[in-house]
C-alpha cells in the first residue's frame, strides 16, 4: 500500500490586541526616519555640489584673470588698462567721427574702388609708422606668416638676405644664401634692389618687398638691382625654389684654426653653433674665428645662448624698458667656455643680436674684434601675434653690454681695423679681413 501524506495546516494565532496596534506604528516611524535621512542626504549633496561648482567657477576666474593679465603684460597694455593712463582710449568719439568722415570722402570721390579691409590695414600700419621708428612695424596676416617663416629655416623664394637702411629705405642684398637661386643667377652682396617684376620698389617697406620676392617653388620673378656706381639696372630672371637655410657654417682651417660663420640668429642657430663648436673642439681646435659680417641679427635669447657657451661667468647683456625696469642675462657658470684665442669678424652690417654677442665677448676680454665698425642697433623689439593672424613688432627696450655701454647709433669699434677689399674679392675671391684674422691668430699660439 502506498502511504500518502497530506500537509497539515499549522494553527495560526492572532497577535495580541496590543501588538496589533503597535506594529503599524513601528513601521510608520521607520519609514519617516529613513525618508528624513534621505532628505538630509540630498540637501547635504546639493550643498556639496554647489560648493564644488562654486570652487570650479572661482578657479576658472583666477585662471582667466591670470591669463588676461599675462597677455596684457606681454602686449604692453597692462599699465593703461589696469593702472590707468592719460587717455583711456585712442578711438574717442571725435577720432571715430573723423575716420568715418575720411572714409566717406574716399568712398564717394576717390577714382578707384578701395577695399574696406585694405583701408583698415592702412590704419593699423599708419599707427605704427607714426612712431617714427623703423623697427616698429604692423604686419598683415600674410606678412606676419612670412616673417615667422623666415626663422623656421625653410621657405620658398629666391634665397637672399636683405637689409634696409632705416633712413633712406634703400634695400641692399646682405648676401645670397649659399646654393640659392639668387646666387646662381649672379646676385651679389651690396646689390641694391630697385625693381621686382618691373615695379619700382623704391621707398617700400622691406617686408612688402620680401613678400613680392617670395612665391611658390618653380614660379619666376624678375629682380632689378643697381650695383656699385653703375647707373644701369641689372635684371635677373630668377626661378623660385625651396630654400633650406643653415644659419651656421663651419670648417677647420690650416693650423687648426676653427672657423664658424653665423648668418642670422634664428630658432635653430644656437643648436647649430653648439654642434659646430663641439665638433671643432673634438678635432683639436687651437684658435677660432667667428664671422658675424653681414649678420643683421635675430632673436636676443639665441645670441645669449651662444654667448653662454663661451663666457665663463657674469653678465652677457642687460635690457631696460621705458619704465626703468631692467633684466640681466647672465652666464650659467658651467665648465663649458671659450678657452682658445678668438677673433670676431664684423662690418657695417653686423647689427642687433650680432652686436649683443660681439659686445659680450669683447667686454669679457675673450676675443679680438676685427674688421670695421658695426651697424649700431642697441634696441630690442618684441614680436606679438594678434588674434586675427596679423602681428606687430614694437621696440620695447634698450640693451647694454656687460660694461654698461649702449651702442645704439654708435656701433662697436673693432680692436683691429681691417677694410674689406671688394676688388680683390671680385678678382680671385681673396677675403682680406679673413686672411688678416688667420694671420693674427698664427702669432697667438
């Protein structure tokens, strides 16, 4: 037989009357307590969230203010905007009304159609030109890009270093870049550029002329120059190419005389100089010639870096702005410095950063300066990009050599004066100044 088991119901007893009444009360209290705690937690979380958000806003505000102040300090507007000035704005109502009046006259009566943007650029350029300082310049977006490209080491054009006399505005070829289209065409040092594609460029700003000489690789440009006392214009048809500039050239000459020529002080120049200097030292260099002839300058900090490699210790150069605030660039005092006799070659085109380097080495008694008196540019400029891609270069300080001399419009006199014989150089490439330097160093060993 199979046994079956039926589940038995357990007797359930009702809770006492007192328990039946209290149970719901306990449950109600628990729910209210939890709800109250949740509300408190939410309030606490909201307060913490608000505090965090407030902290983020405060930090962002501090960062923004710091950035704005830094930007104003860099572009020189801090003192006028924060400390106040005699004139809070150049463009007061009277000035704006006059500009609008002039524009109205041009728009209604001028023979040719004029682009508004061109007129605006003219306003900006005119403001910098009114400073009567040839070194303070406003650059359009295109001009600024081309100027900055000059320091990158690669550009497309004819390949020649140019300089402009700040008073006569004459643009002269400092020297063609080695293996460049300009050199191949026959352009020479001291050629005066007078035409570009048949246009008379006399009196034009050098940056505008450079923009006309630049162009895509493979395109052609006709450049007219005047040479020496000749009245006729010599014209070159030059095919533009990509120009890779090495700003430092060096070699070991007879007698273990090291030779380093610096064409400009660009971004890569300090590294190139150190590599050249170290290589010559490793080859047993017994004396050194640093050629700064026709070097129109460049970045101050690059010149300081190069001086730092040769000066043992002390001030390299000091700069001072119009408010009397000064800063001294000093040597780091490491064990790398110039330990052999050295001649620095200079001429009338040795300017700006080149004079900073020359002055530092001369004042520290490390070199003999040879050649002719330098150009005499004892002021520095700051380059600032603007938000729309344009930019400005503004004279912002004077500089002093380690002995406290400002050479602006004076130049640096050579210790040994040697003229460059142009005729000899044209005849058989004889460099009278370089030969004099080599002869001088032979007696210093």
